[in-house]
């Protein structure tokens, strides 16, 4: 069955097509959810809520562009709304650049994808959300500001602080590894 046939089946509310669509996209979208959630249970809740929305609004997909991208946008927006309900805050860290050394490129070579995702997940919610939206999803600060109901400058400062925090964590990992 082609993706287009699956989507048309979902529009008709065909349970078999819905299951196939979920099975096709759920693993990748769970990865997206994990970047925003604090743990796997929270990620599963976000994923379930997102797929309910996918099936509810699938008839709005115009068959233009990537269907996976369309689903990803729903998943990201669902994660944002989920975190808003938790009343995330955009933390302010002390600005002391001496405490934020530059990262040696060799530290990044030894850092695996799983390790990096763990570090990202340890960021405070506001930092993590802006980092994911900008660096991983590719949204501009203006788009992030609109999505999160914040100023673009807040988005920029959250990203700078998230990067500094990640740099510090990477340097600490390098010291432990040496």
C-alpha cells in the first residue's frame, strides 16, 4: 500500500490504514517526542496525543510536500502545548563567560548521538525546547517566538544559554573520560 493510499484510508477512518500509518511513522516521531519530554512515559503521552490529532486532521493534508514533515509539525506543536501546560519557564542563568569554556573539537568526536541526546534532555525545559526547535527542527527565532508566545530575543538568549550549558557538560564529560 502506498503512503497516499494509506492517507486516503485514514481520511475514510479505516482502522487498518490508521494502524499502518502509526506503525510507519511512530518510531521516528517517538524520537522527536523524546527530545521534548523528560522521560519515555511523557514522550509516549505526547506521541499518543499527537497521533490523535493526526487522525483528526488528516483530511487537511493537501498532498503537497512531505507527509512525514506534516506529521512532525503536529508532533512538535503537541509537545510544545504539552510543556506549556506544565508551565515551563525560560530560565535565566548567571552570565559568567569564564564558567563556559570553548569546547575542544576532540570532545565532540568521542561523544555519541545517544550521549548528546541525554545531555540535551538534561537541559531545563525552556532551553531544551528552544534548542530543539532551532538546532534540530530548523525553526527561526521569529517562528519559535510565535510558537512559544515569547520574544525572539528570549529565544536567542535561551539558545545561547543552552549551548553554553551543553559546552560545559561536554567539557565535564571529557575530563571524566581522560
